C-alpha cells in the first residue's frame, strides 16, 4: 500500500485511541475527586493539576489558562479546546480529516460513523458536559468511539490498511495506559500511613475503572487491591486488552502481518524495538520497579513507544528513496 | 388525461423536446406519453427526490472553490433526459472523430515540424504567445505519436438546432463521472423506459479509458502500472478522481506519493518503491514538475518531466495539449481540418472574433453589449462577459481589459442555446438552456462514449451551464436506432 495511506490510517487510529483515553483520564479524575470528599475540596487545584502533567501538555495549558488550575479549565482544555492538539475534539477532528483523505478506501459506513460523531461533538462544550454530568457525558463519548471500532472491525478488509490501523491503535494505547497509571503517582496522598488505607484502595479502584479493568481484575486476581497488584495487572497482564503488555503484543502481531509479504522487511528496527519492549515487560520485577520509581519506569515506556513510532516512520513512510528497495 | 406539459412555454429557442406546442419530436414522443400517464407533478417530484437522495447517499459531490474546505455539494441532477436520435449521433460522431484527428495532427506538428506555422495558416506569434505552449517539448518523442488522448469538446445547438463546437477541452476535461453516475440513477428511477428506448450504454467508458492508458505504456513493460494523479482531497473534482480510479482498479496518488530516481517514476509504498509506467494526471501542466514548470508547485513531482521526456513514463493527457484549446487557437481549428485532412469540417465552430486582429478588435469594441467575451485560457465559466446580461460597468470593465491585452480575449455572438424541459423546484416543468460535452478518447482507435454530459443552466434565463455557476446536469440518451412512431407500452411499475 502507499506509504501516505498507511500513515493516514495509522494516525487516524492513534487519534481515536487518544481521544478515548483522554475521555478515560478525565473520567477517572472526576471520580477520584468525588472520592476525596472532605479531605480536599473538589475544586482544590491540586485535584486537577495532575491531568495537565500526565498528558505532557502542561506548558500549553499554563500558556492558555494561566496559573490557576480549576476543574473547568482542565476539562475544557482536555475535551473541548481546539488549541490543544491532544484534546478530545482535536483528536476526533484530525481522525476525521485523515479518514476523509482515504474515504474511498474505507467503507462508506466507517467514514459515516466517524463523520456523524464529529458533527455531533463539534457543538459540545463545557456547559453541555456539566449538564449531563461527567460520567454520563464521557460514557457517551466512549460509546461513540467503541461504535466506530465495531464498524471498522466488521468492514475493513484485513489488508495493510487494517494492520496499520491496529498498529496505531495499540501503540497509542500502550502509551496512554502508562499515562493513566501515572495519574495515581501525581495524586499525592496526605501521608505515608495512608498507603493501604481505605482512601488508597478507593483510588486504585478508580484507576482500574478508568481502564474498564476493575471487574476483570477482580476475576483474575483474588484478594487485595494494592499498588503492586494493580500495577502488575495494568503493566503486563497477558489477556487484558488495555494492559501495556497486551497492547505491545498486539502491535507486534500487526507489524508481523505487515511485513509477512516482504522478506526484506522482516527484521527491521521497529520489529526489533517492539520485541525488546515486549520481552522487557514480560520480565519485569514489579516490586523493584515500584521501589525504583514507578513514574520513571512509565516515562521510560513512553520514550520507548516513541522510538518505535519513529522507527516505523523511518521504515515505512519517510524512508530514503535513493537506497530504498525497488519492487519489480 | 392530465398533461404535465400543458403550461410549458416554448420561447424562441430550439426546443429539444417539442417541434411545436403540444407536438413532441419523434424521439421524445414515448417519453411525452409516459409522463402524460403520471397522475400529477407530485409523482415526478417524488422521483426527483429519490434521485437527489441517491446522489447524496452515493457521495456524488463536488467542492466549490469559494467555500471552505469541507463544503461538498451535489451537482444538481435533472430527471428529464436529453435524447439524441441515432442519425444525429452518427453525424456528431463523424464530426468529433474528424476534429480529434485534426487536433492530434496539429499538436504533433506544433511540437515537431511546425509546418502549419511555416505555411502561415496559423500565425506563429499566436502559438508562441500561448500560455500553454510548452517549448520544452519541441522535438520530443512521445508515446505512440499520440499528442492528445482525451478531449471533452463542448457543443451547443443554436436557435435552428444546428450543432456546433463551442470549445475544446484538451487538458483535463472533467465531468465524466457524473455521466456514469447519472445513468446509474436513471436506471433506478426509469428502468423500463431506458430499456424500451434502447438507450446505448455508457458504462464501457472506464474500460476504454483503461485500455487507452495501458496502450500508452513503454513498450518493453509486460505488466505496466497505471496510476491516477490527483491534486488531492480538497480539489473540486476529487470525487471524480477517486471514482475513476476505483472503476479502473488503479491506485490514486498525490504528488508526494511519487518519486523520480534515475529518470524513472516510482510510488512510495510501505514495502518500498514500485515502478509507475503511465500516469493519468488530473493536474495541469503548470503544476506537474516544480523543477521545470511552476517552482512553487507542491502538487507535482520533481524530475517527472525528464522521466517523461526520456519515455520512461507516459502522461495522459500529454504535456502541452493546452496550446490547442487556447480559445484564440480554437478559431483556427476549421483551417486545421482543411490543412491536415483536406476535408471540410463536419461540425462548425461558433463565429469567433479575435481581438488580436485589429479589424476584429474594432468590431468587438463596437458591439460588446451583443457579444460573449471570453478570456482565452480560463475554464469553468470564469473570466467571461455575457454582453446582453451585463451591466454597463461590467462592459466597460471588460473593454479596458481587452484594450490592455487583446491577445487574451475572443468574442462570439450570444447564441440562444437550445432548451430542454427541466423539472423546476416548486413543481413545474420549464425550458432551460443546455449544452453538451462528449468525451473523445484517442488511443489505438478513436472512441467516443455514446452519450456525454448534458449541462443545464437551472437559473431561469441563464446561459451559463457551469456547475460553479448554478448549473446542473441531465442524463444524455443516445438511441440505438431511430424510433419514429413508437408503440405505447404498458405503464411501468414505479420503482422508488
């Protein structure tokens, strides 16, 4: 397939996955804040500030909204602000624009589902969000994105188009799940004794819920909800679709499908990098990771995902034509 | 029997359907009788709505330049077909083949030999000052000696019903996708009528086009790769580009998808570079290669010209065809036919005055309110003055432009284009002016799709049929044989 088309579908998938995770991150925080109750008032800047850092867009945020962090400012920034390239609306708008460029290669229904979603979302704002309540509003958003995936899954032929779609989707998910985990890191607990307390448990349950992982976790791991066990689950559960290991393994498979028909692409830098990251996740010692600093570890995963992304671009999209393989 | 045409007003123009009030021409009689059986206008309007919805559902849209990037509109479609009887078509076909042959010989001559200039039939200066003459190509060998592959000549009928050629479109004529889509819609809305009329199919066009493209490939390539080069998704004709690419099963590419290495063209794929042998380009010459033509073009492919000149890739249409559809060069087409073929033109030109000729310039300036003035290189109904429909200020504005740059303009008498009954919003049938664009393919043989794009000026009284100026289209039915007095069939079931 054409590199440009592969790149468009790859980015379309990344934008959609990011949109979904942005909705999830806002959702988990809204729930966490509710759970804080008396300890910290819901409009305490401290309750919303973490989101700004976790998405890596803090500079942009402070530039646009100044130093005062409020629930409204953060929500607007993350969901409805087109000046923020990672906001929900920006992601959906970009995904739609990409889909429009390859509309004739997607089926009509795939395009229409996304187009309809965008046209509805376009006029939404904070007032609408507040009116419906965060849980209800974000739930609708997630449902719309899931609907798109459902249509895409049943309509897109399993050619390169599909595998690049999955590759984008799962790489973005690996990155985003690491960021959701990181939210917890920023939510400073009042003191050390609080670790393992009722409040701590409530917060971990929220993190799991934001990945729709709570029930799956309960089924797969008996016993206590604690830091170590939740991190272990979201980092490297082999069967839960939103764990980082699962996402990386899926991306690896998609890449395998892409290169299956071209011998000269079998052992390329992106394939090597993905393999290494998967192996690393399979081998990690979770207590040690936590002891050494979870945030640093998660940061490292994000860097590695970025390296994989760059290697993909260099191999399939922006390769140097003078030395490129010529098909006969 | 209710008559949907009872209040139809004929006017002083040639009417495609009626020879006289209430008297349908023979090839329209069947349609007239069929419509006579409809309960009332509501039924016809229902079918019109069905047709419109089908276009929206199928995404048959175009983008208007002045609107912002996301705006797509459907090209309005009128249900009442334009019917061309077999004997008329045979005449048009002969004339169009003759014209295509002469234009091809003219281009071949202009780029290799220039005999027609040497003999003074066409003034040398006219060619050398043409914006679309590509001197870089003089003497360059091109695939199969075919200097033009696709022509969309615009034709009109005057008050007497005489067909003439209004202009040639030898660069990237568009609109053929609407012809094919219009027919698809008509098949749904009037299935039995199409069959009973024995309308000739247009569906072979994409197949013929693909064969033509394959015919142009460099001789040594056993399985050539053909692509369609588009300016991109925001181009007004993108729907057509993607439609044709899909119909032919070829890749649609943008300039950035193509690279030239060692004077060979490749497309960038995820698994490496794949060779490209024929490019059906829907980009003007100016934008094709920034190293040779417009330096600021981001749409083109650096190095493409050299690959083309070396014969490693074929372009359709070839580079430089625009010199023959310069509206001032158009004036000379009848002379070309005589010069190259030794024949009289079967299809006449419209009477044309060149403001570049001193005598004719005087005439033009003295008669502006009566004339249509056109800028020689514009298309799409832009850069044009329709004298009788213009204000004094507009006329004076053009007068100044013509005096400043006479080579840039031609003038023609205002022709009362023929009219065809059309369904008007609000539920009446009224006559609207139409023109006609057939599509002529010049490959191993010359092939003309039996049909074409009939454009209709839907604004009352308007003579401008361009989609950008409020025009719509009609299906064009070329009949397989002439039915002079058709039997009346039983009423078809309405399929909605």
